[in-house]
C-alpha cells in the first residue's frame, strides 16, 4: 500500500538500507518558497514535497517526479538541483519518486509529464532546493569550526574554509545540517557561476537502456502474473452484443475470458496463448451509429461546421478597412494522426481486497491513481502507482485507457494481470491528433507587405471531452495555439475564428498538440504571401519580426547556418519555418529537399533554437533531432483514415515512420541565452512540415495544401 512517507519513516528505512544519516529537504514550488521554514516542520522534521537525500557516504540521491520517456528529464532535473547544491555529480544518484500525497501536492494536485513543462516548471524549485541544502550544510560546517558561514565556500560536494585550511565533505556534516531550519530564501547562483548546468553531461539512464537492465512497463513481472489481450469493437462507439468463448477457452494456457469496459479480455499464462485465444474468440458487435462513418463523411462534417458561425479567437485592427493591392486565399487540410510509440500500450495491475498495485509506463500518474481508485473502490492511500520507463510517450501515455484495462482485468480474475496492446490495437484504438480544416485570406499592400490576415478553421477539441467548462467560450486553447495573441508576426489587421466539429473519432494530445496543425498552416501561408508579394521568404519574415529581436535572432541564425540564398545542386531547394511556443521557446528550421520521382527526399535540416538557459546541450540537440524525425514522419507519411466506422491503418506497414536510410542530416544550433528555460520536447516538431512543404514549392511552384505531402 502507498501512503504519505514521514521524514522519520524515510530516514529509518533508508538507514536500514545502509545509507547512514540523511538530510531530507523540501523541493518547493517557487511561489511558496518564501513560506517555507520552521512552520513547515512537523513532529518528525521536514514534511516532504520531494526529497534530496545526502548520506554519510557522500552519496546524493535526487528523487524526480516526472516520467522519463527518452526526453532526458531524469538527467536534466537532477543537474539543476546539483548545480545549486555544488554537488559532486559523480556522487549523484537519481531515483523515481513515489506517487504520494507529498509529491502530488508539490505539483499543485497533479503528477504528470507533458506540454514540455518538466524543466521550465522545475527550474525554480529545483534550484531553491539545492541552494537551501547547500546553505544548511555550509552553516553546519561553519558552526563546528566556529567561523562565519560567509567565510566558507562549497565545491564538488565539500565545504572549505580557506583561512584555516579546513575542509569537510557534505556527508560528514549531513546529520548536523538536518537539525537546522530550512532557509526560506536561499541565495541562488549567477549564471556565470554554473559548473554543471550548461554542460554536456552524460544521461543517467543510458547505461541501463543499453545493457538491458532498464525496466519498461512491458518488462514488468510479478509472481503469479497473467497476461491479457483485449478484443475491442473495431467501430468507434460500438459495444459487445454476444460472446462465444468456448474456442478461446480451449486454447492451451488460456485461464479466463472476461468482459471489461473496452471489450473482452482473454487472460492467459503468457502473451502468445492470450493472443491465440483472442483470435479464437467469437464476438458479435453492436456497431452503433458510426458503422458507416468514413473519411469523406468526416470532411463533410468539417466543411459544414466551417460554414457556420465560429468563435472569435482574435480581432485586432480592422481587416475590412484594409485596402489591398492583392488578395491571397488558401485552404489547408490536416489528417488525424496516431502516436505510434515504439513500446505499445501496456499496464500491469494487481487488485486485492486491501490494496492495488499498478506498474505502468505513464505520463499521468495522477490519472492512473484516480482510475484505479474509481474501479476498485479503494482509497487512494491503498493504491501504489509504480512508474516505469516509457518506450515513447508523445502524449499517448497521458491517457489512462490501458490502465483501466489492466485494473478491470485484475479485479475480475483475482490475480496480477499485464495487458499488452499489439500494434493494430495501438494504432486502431488510439486517441488521435485532431484533423483540421483551415481557410485563410490575406491582403497585401502595393509594396507586397501583408496588411490584413483572416483565418477561419475547425478542429475537434481535446479539452471538450472534459465538459463545456473546459472550453472557454467555444475555444479550445490548445487547438488555437499560435493563432491568437501568441501569433508571432506583426500584421496590423487580424481576424481569427475557430469552431469545434463533432465526430466520433477519439482525439488526444499529440506531440506539440495544436501547434502541429496551426504552425503548418501559418508558416505555409506566410510563404505564400512572400511569393505573392515578390519577397524572399526570409526577407518577409525579417520584416514581420522587426520588433521581435529574439525571434529575429533565431531566424537569422538558421538562415546563416543553412546557407540560405547560396546556390544548391540542381534539383534541390530550401524551405524555412518558425515556431514560438511552449514557454517562449523559439525554433526555426530550414529543410533542404529534392524529389525522387514522386517522393520527397529531405537531405538536410538546419535547426536553430532559443529555449532560454540550456541545462544540457546534448539533451536539447537530441530532442530537436527526435522531434524533427517524428514531425517528418507525419509530414511525409502520417495519415489515419476511416472506412466503415473503423481505422484503416494497422501497423508500420501502412502507417510508416522515417527509417534510418531516409533520415536527413540534422544540424542543431543553440542560442546562448539568459532567459528562463522554455520547453524543448515538443517545439521541434511543428516547423519541419511547413519547412519541407515550402521547399517543395520552391522546387515545383506547387503549394502543399494537404498533409501528408503528396506529389501529383
């Protein structure tokens, strides 16, 4: 069972494991930092929100409360704390934080990982925690020596007093420091003093992921564990009408066939008998009202909704009064997209009368906890959520449908059960990136500069699934990302409208969410305006960003490093695109492409990034490379279509991703910045599709108005 861990219990259990005397510290949210101090102690000492543990052997243990899905937060967050602690990085250990009330409270009631928020929301509290610990350790040493703490200094896990030549390690004064009050406002370092932050520090999860010792969700094994696969209705909204389980139960190894909310689960001794049992299972479905739904019908729903009144996202200046020398119009269509993580969805659960354990590769620990509590009827302190490594997330693992499957199956059979999706399950029963239909019109003045911009579009709302109160005045804030007040370009007259079409297709957050659609449209249309006005695409953007120095600097860096304007080999062209979002991270990408028959070949991508202070340059570069490949897969090949109420695609054979021999050379250039860190996991995805599409136009003089890119 999980419960809130008291300081005394934690110290007692850790000491029993040989860690010695320890010091546990708050990891406060920034806005509560000044309130910390003696008033936050209880009878057992510090009441933890998160833990920094320093042992008498000088080992520093950092517990991090995010999900590691390849994005590097398991390394980045401890680096921030270790920097202010002045720790010896070689002595730092990193462990996954338990899902307890303390950590949930720290994150304002929700433990989750998404929106490229991990570093930017942890920057201030992690620094404060490290700095507070350092001050306490230094004060403890100074007290023992009878000197002023201000005369001491710290470095690499040691406190030194230069005048007397004395020096001690952190572990030697950890017990004494634990008795001191927590500083409410510890002094933070200047950026020029950083010794860990900003360095190419090796990731702490690399060894385990290369030697096979890393534990992903699908690796979970428990005594007596069974494996389940689920037969789901292929039509969205369909239900089970009748089940004939005789043949399924005859398959050797099949133990149970049980109905759960998503369909019928076949539970067996292992994956293969469960899979074979599902094949043998006889199910009749009530397909419901969506049995004839197809892609053409969905686009008709979108077109009808676009013809109706929409909610106003932005209305600035006066579009109607702008007197144009030329008007440009365009319509763009973007498809539904699947997440297609490399590790398919899975979850293991063991439901008992007095408790429940869930082992899950999740981006949403709070959602998993809530789901298990609702299904089992247990209190949350009787439920333990064990977060494993994630074999890709991209937003998909913030859903809890696979948690529901495992908890319901375990509850039904009275044993630990691991549910595994196969690839068709994963692609055909996803929550999809919303499709979208956009119509734009712009007015250019006599000099070819844009003076008015009208943008009307429809896209299903993810937030609307949580009720009308989640959508403010008919506007899903995620869906309209980049189109309203956060529109990056200075166009004096703007009018933007958005509407929600109702379809049966389930939608969910997909890497970069609304920006993955809106950025393609905005950056493609900006390129259209450049061509219509007789401007170079970079020249037009420079003009529109003249009053945005950070954006302009990133644009100029990308243009310079890509060789923009310099000759290319015959048959090649460049395209450019910009993204500003996710905590004011700015990304500009230049794609260099050619055509190989009717296929687009991307040879090189130049990427410039200003994400504020960089914690680990190697991680940022890797994230940009990953985001570009992910976005390129969608731009060139990604499309979910429907026929007879069901998803047509079922595997990487018909929902392909960019493979190694198709991957471009990627050059990433980081802007040195003193700005607060921005997000980095998602901003690299949106610009690649418009950059490639704009390069295709430069080659063919034909606009890409629909994704994936198809050359007629």
